[in-house]
């Protein structure tokens, strides 16, 4: 690889110099050049480098896929030939009338365009990787059973031919756990997030705002694994102790602790999005309310918040989406036992916990438990995608309406 | 009454309008004494004094940045909302200094209504736009009283016939002129005694402007109106008295007719004849 | 209109002011609560973790000879032996190998104590074997027990012996991962942003790309792990647990962050700069390259640093591509099995011994310091070069 690029660089430089020289010669003859001499150089160099890179990438891709490819030196020679041919053809085309600048412009455009396709490919990649495995799973387990079953008890299977008759894949308890923990998180995050955003945008003096805002963002920057440790080692025992004060029995892997910590984690998302939304409400509305003799809180409650409602709603949906997909906190602090209950002090497990559990064990890759992880991933993807799209569209609309 | 020399530091200032119009002295509703305003380091008003007469329309004219809007916003203390603002001097309302410590600014604003440059109806229904303030001020509690008040206010603002069938429609669905009249209806619903208008027609088309001007003319029987306007013809049409502001001072203040026909000051003449501004 | 109006607050208004106060108190309360969490969190981590930065050491006579190289446990006295970390004895042969002069000498050295002893002295555990306790008390009386900076925390790899476990291999893994993420997501991210902001026609397809990017920024990270597992590892055959697999996966996660912040930075460059450049005959690309990009660069770098910081803290997708394996040695290249800081923290958090709790918290403090340094750099960069137009 190093040889490849190390070799390409001087070659490209040579091509650049040659292209430029030819253009300069033409210029000296008195022909009017369409573009700058250097641009002809770049033109030749690009045409030389492109085939070489293309051959290299194809070879590397093929090697990764396990296809037989010629040994590295041959690939190198191949690339060299490609480079020479490309470079020579480009050099022949260099003449005063050649629109080298436009060609470069076009090349840049298509390079940038290709880069922007990567994000689309990523989404496609996620969908494909999940859907195929999930389909395999649904070949073995009925969709109906998966969606409505209340018993999740996969039997570990270490060889593909093992009996799997006793495995149960009813996902209801997993979703119940996920929603319970997310609900607790949102109960913490929405009021605290929105109210602190209101304080920062409507009440706080400039100085307080400049200090409080970055401090809140620190909460967003803390890695989730750290929150997970905090939930497991500090908050869970605290919940157990407090529950005991009230004579209640709480499990050490209760749903409340990860829920609370997840809520803290989501506060900054909600508050910074709400802050943006509240700030985009035009000041004329506030002045209108003040001029009628409203107090500040009346203005906020009756005018600003209702106007900002769609945006705050969208922010909350993004928060929910984040809570549903959060993994580390629940892996470290929530239980492993699928448990269908309304009591947040009991241990519960979630979809993400089961995905991690299904894919980090020693099971064969095609075992139903592994495939079940992908099925759960599919549901998670669909649900979060819906939430994200709704909130993205609402936010776009909202921005447009106040622009 | 001598006017203040623009360059000099004459102590005497324009205060009551120099008038040839009416021999009857009208009651003074608001009195401004030596009002000075700073935004941070820059001074926007340099000791302005002026009387606002009851049940009259007083227009404030002058080039952009002359301080007329700042002046207007001092009359109901809207400037308090701006950070880094410093206000000195005295503004009285029925004889009470509104900048005195015992005065409550929320209470004050309920008595001095304001209409803004751009119509700013709340993102609520037409009905709610008007009912909002009387409700929070605790003026009206019964639903039937409120219905009556909404109807009355809309009628006063000349909007009733156009919206009576769609009171629950969002206020933002109205046209610009209708929105501005809705804002006027909203302001008079709480029964203020003074109405401040900050270029209320600048965002409206000529037809809507004419409607609003006619409305202002009708309202002056019951309200004291102070209007800031860029439009000299508008001042001439609606106002009984006009003050010409320049660089944070009042250059001339008199009844509208004489200000436009026989300006005393060179600056005023230059401005109204369109030589600058 | 002749009634005199009172401008002092009426009874009703006083009631409204009480509501005002309550509401404002709620808002302040919310912010204070959020700040309290932050304080609680940091004090808790420091409380849990500070003790892992120093270690208990025991002064002992160490004998180096043929026998002790073979049976290292004999190199110290019988009383001291149970108190000293096993990692020391493992290292005796290597010590001699590296420094042959040691052979047949007796040295007085400060040795890292066993985790049990360390935890007991730090007050984290109550119980200690009575015999060990007795010899420990004897040593303490002689002044042979002391504390020193835990260099192992930074310079050794992971270990099943808590007193020997450190973050070195995680540092190296994180460094490789950062390189991969930077090499992939920075050029692609910036190119995408330039395309969308400067070149893309305003049509359905462009809007689809935009919405897609916004969505990617909010897709649960674990789903990127599924992608990494299914596509990079199972399909393309990138070695499992390697920094390359992790880096590729996290690159895709970081991409939207870089794209969004780069677009914001490009958007902040006023339109008249582009028009000015094009008016003097620059092509679109030349205008962007020579005029817009240099102005947007601080914003782009800030966004990139923030994106990298996010990637460094990410764990969930790495679990799925096997980066939680036990990796005692630092990886030598991109395809070696590697671990990273957050994965190391996760592994330690799952260990049963008490000593690992402090180690985990210490690891967290190190990770947080790294992130704070990165983010502070980003903030300084932004404040230093930020321009108001």
C-alpha cells in the first residue's frame, strides 16, 4: 500500500510537469490557452492517477473478498501500465483549445458527489445487514410469535445442528423493558431539559448562560460506558437503599437506575434543541404579550411555549429515539432476565441488552439466538427511523415557518 | 416658547406644542421631562421633553435612527426589556412618574397599549388573540362576557364583519392589514387609556393603510394615541400634533398644520420638503 | 377616563407575581438539578477512582540468583512473599535477562503490593488473611510499607492481576482507531458537506441525502455495530476485534457529525465572498478551494475534533465486533486484535475483584480527561478563529 501510494506521487508529479510544459510550449508559440498551464498539469496527473487507483482499489477489494488475485507486484505493474496509458492519452489531448479547467471542475464535482453517496450507502448497509439476517430468523420463528409472545427464553446453541425446540422468542417482555426504562428516562429528561432551556433562553443573564450551556454539554459528552458504570456502581445501590427506606424491595439490577441515568444523559439533547427552538421564536411575539401587560412567565407559558411546541415535541422524539437505542447503560446496569412487569424496582431487560447478549456469546453465527439479535435490531431500526424522520421533518417545517 | 438650538446647549426645550389651532387647553395625559436614554455607550435620546395631550393623536416623525421609536418605547417602559439600557428623566402618566419605584411595569402596560411595526398576532385563534389579555389580567371571567368583549373589540377595530364567521381560525391566516387590525383590537380589549403605535402601517399595502388610518381617527375619541410614522402624509392625515425628531432631540413640536405649512426650524423644513431623511 | 389609575400592583397582580416566582423557581431548579447531577457524577468518579492512581509498595530485599530466576517466589523472604503482586515474580527472569549485572546480587527494592493488601490499606476491603495482616503490620512498623505513583496504570497492558493491569494497550488501540476514523471520515465528510452546501442542485435527491444524514446522526449506535459485524467482518473479512474493523464502523458513525458541522461552517461564510471570487473569474471550485474553505477551516476542524471525541467514547458497536476481548499486549498494526479505552473500562467494570472498581473509575477519569482536552481544544479553536460576519 505504501509502495503503491509512494510510487504514485512522483509519477503524478512527473505527469503534472509534462502536462504543464506542453501547455507552456503551446503558450510560447503564441497560441491562446483556454486554461492556466498548471491546470493542464493537474489534468494529465489526474488522468494518470485515476486508472492506477482504480486498479489498486479493485485488487484490494477482490483480495478482501477472497477472490484469487495476482500477487502484489503484478498488481503494481498493472497499475503502472494503466497509469502510463491514461497519462499518455491525456498528454496527447493537451492543446491550447482543451478546456482543462472545465474538465477539472467536472472531476471535482463527481468526486464530491461520490463522497456524498457514502452516507446513503451507510444507511443501505445498515438495512441490508439487518434485513438479511432477520429474514433468516423469521424463516425459523414466526413473526406472529415474535411480536406477541410473552416468553423470551432462547436456549444456547453451540452447534448449528443442535435441537432448538425449547427456545422461545416472544419479544414482548423485551419491548416492555425497553419502554419502561425509556419512559423513566424521558420523565427525567423532558421536564428538566425543557425547563432549563426556558431558563437559559428567557431568564438567565448572559453570563450565566455562557457558563451553564457548556456545562450542560459536558453531560452530552460523557461516554455511555461511563454512565453505565455510574448507574451500576452508584445509582443502583442508592435506589435499593432508598427503596428499603420505604420498605420496598428493589433488585440491584432494577429498571429505575438505568432509566434515571439515561434521563440525565438525554437532558442536554433536549435542552439544547429546545433552546434553539425557543430562540427562533420571534421577539415580536414576546413584545406583543408584554405590551398587553403579561408577566414574564405568562408570556412564556401562554405565548412562547405553545409557539415552540412542535419543535420541543420533535426534540423529545429525538430523545426517545436515543433512549430506545441506548445500549451501554442498560447492558451494565439493567438485568438480563426478560421480565414483564410494571414495577420499575424489579430487574428488566431491554432489546439492546439482548442484541449484545446474542452477539457476544459463543453461539454459532447462524443459531437462532444470534439471528434473533438481528430481528430485534430490525425492529429497533424501524422504530427509531420513524421517530427520527418525524422529528427531522417537524424541525425542518418549524424552521421554515419562522425564517 | 423657544426651541432648542441644535448645536447649542440652551436650557429651554420644546415641551408643549406651539399651537395656533385650538384656544381650548386640552388636558395633558402624559408628560415627558428631560428623558435621556443610553444603549450601552451610545446615547439615543438627549434630554427630551414633551406633553402628550388627551384624546389627541400625536405623531412622531423624523429620519431613521432619530430616536422616535426609542421615545415611544419609553412611554410604556418596553425598553426595560433590553439589556444594557439606561434611562434618565421622568415620564408621568396622569401625574404619576412611571419610572418611580412603586410603579409596577406590568400594571402600567395594561393601561398603555402598544401596536407594533409588523403585525404580530399570537399563534392562536382570532378569538384567543383578543381574549388572552383580559383573561390573564383577570378583567373578564365569564365566558359570555368574554364573547361580548371579543365582539366589541373586533367591532371597534372594524374587523368584526370580516371575521365573525371564523373566530376560531388562527390569527395568522388573516391578511396583513387584518392582522394589524387584530393587533389593535387585541390592544384595546384590555381598555387602555393610551395607545402607542410604532409605524403601524409600514408593513401594509395602501388599501390596508387607509383602513387603519380611518380606524385611528375613530379611536382618538376614546384613546390618547401616540404614533410613530415614516410617512409624512400619514402624519398630516391622522395627527393633531406632530413632533419632529432629529438625532435624539425634538427639533420642533406643534400642531400638525403649522408644522407642515410654516415650520419654524430650517431642519424641519428641509425634512418635510424631502431634502434629506 | 377620568378615574385615576393606580400603577401599584393590585391584589390580582400580586397573585400573578407569585405564579411568576414559582415558575421561575421551577426553571432554575431544573438547571440546578442538572448541574447537581454533573457535580455528583464527577465527585463520585473521583472518589471511586483516585485511589487507583497510587499503589501500595513494600520495601524488600530481593535476591537474584540461579534459583530465584527459576523459582521467583524465593527471591524475597517468606513473610513478604504473600504480600507482593504476582506480576513482580513473573517479571524476575526478564529483569535478569535485561540487566545481567543483577545476577547474584541482593537489592533493596520497593515492590508493588498485592491487590488484596492494597485494597485493605486503602480501606476498600475489611478482610485480610490474618497471617498476611500480621506480616503487614510488622512491615508497617519497620517503615517498609509506602505509597507510590501507579505507573502501571498508564504503562502496562491489561492483566488478570489487578495490581498489574493498565491502560497501555487501550491507549495504543484508541490511537489506531482514531487514525482510521480520521483518515476515512474527515475527507469523505468534508467532501460531502462541500457537495451539499456548494454544488448540489436543490432537488428531491439532495433533500433525501440531507434527511438521510440527519437520520444517520440519530440512528442508535448499536445498529452501526450490526453493520460492522455483517458487512465489514462477515462480508469483507476484515479481522474481528481489529482496530481497522472498529475504525471503519466508527467512521460511518462520525461521518454525519463532521458533515453537519462542516456544512454549518460553510454556511457561515457569507455569500458575497463566493460571488466576489466568481466575479473575478474564479470557477466554482476555485472559489470554494481558495476562498471559502480557508475561512471555514476552523469550524470544520472544531466539528471534526468533536466527532473524533465522540468516536473515542463509543462502546456499543465495538462490543458487537469483538473489541472487548482480553488484550494484554498493545496491537502492532491495524489488523491486530485491539482494545480501546471505553472497551477496557467496560471489561474492568465486569470484573469481580474489588480492585477493578477503582481501576475502572481511574480509567474513566483518564478517558474523561482525554475527552475534555479534545473538546477544550475544539472550543479554543472556535473562539480563537471565530469570525462574526
